[in-house]
C-alpha cells in the first residue's frame, strides 16, 4: 500500500470474501499508508477470480497487507508481502496472527527490491504481482515494472499478470520492455493498470 496523506485510523477494513470473509483487519494509525479501498479491492478480485485459486501472489508496497490477505482468503497458495514501513509491517504480522495463518506467506520488511532480487536468486515465480507504491513515486513504478520485465523469465510464471494501482492522473508507462499494459480500469481517483508479457499475454 502506498504512502499518502490520507488518515487510515478512521477506515474500517475487512476481508471481502473467502475463508476470512468479514474479518476486520488492522491498519497502522496516522498518515503513513493509504489502503486500497474496499470497492477497488472488490473490483480487482472480481477480475482475478478465475486466476486466484492456487496462485502464488506478490503484494508489493503491501501496507497492512489487505490485498495479499484477500488473495489468501480467496484461495491463493502463497503470498509474498513486501513493505518497509515498520508500523505497516507490524500490522501485517498482527493481521496474519489474528487470522491464524500458519504458513503460505513470507514478509520482506526491507524493500521491494530485496524481495524481487531474492525471488530471482531462488528462482521463485509469481502468478500475480500487485504493486501499489506511493502514487507520486514515478521512480518506484518504473523501477519495479522494469525489473519485472527484465527478469520475467524467472520471476513471472507463464501467463502471469502484473497489476499496478495508481492515480488516474499519473498512470505508469504503457510498456516496460516485454511487459505491456493490456487493460486500464479507472475508479474514482484511482486506477488499475494490468500488464502481461507480450509473448504470452491474454486479456
């Protein structure tokens, strides 16, 4: 989840569907994180529904982990969480403990780059990658999408998709190497860009 000056302590977040449906999730107090709205998260997972069961999911810039936890709730086999803000990583750990999730996840609390490099080194691939940097951080979007494109043969499973949440006014580039946007969905001030490797993408 990206960082933006929007209070989250007043936002009630729940798991929308799946085995943890309606469970309330913690979010760090203050102005440090911006959770993906329930409405946008529901839209996202309605689109991902045919892909989510058994998938390996990466939640990058994860904030309190609501997107990755939603994926696990709906049947994802594994989720990597990457988030370096200490209060946010504490919230991820509190949420998975509260839900009694015993395995099937990993938390990288140093940086997204550390997680992605470790996945390449250990030849771990994801079926779905979700990234939500701070909306204003164009460099984060570019660096992460470029890395995924450059290392797609290892880090992205066949037919994998990459989804970037962003401001509708500040979309990331349409193409990053062989990673190309094939769908743009706008909802309020936010938007989702869907990417796939051009050699095996499908909409």
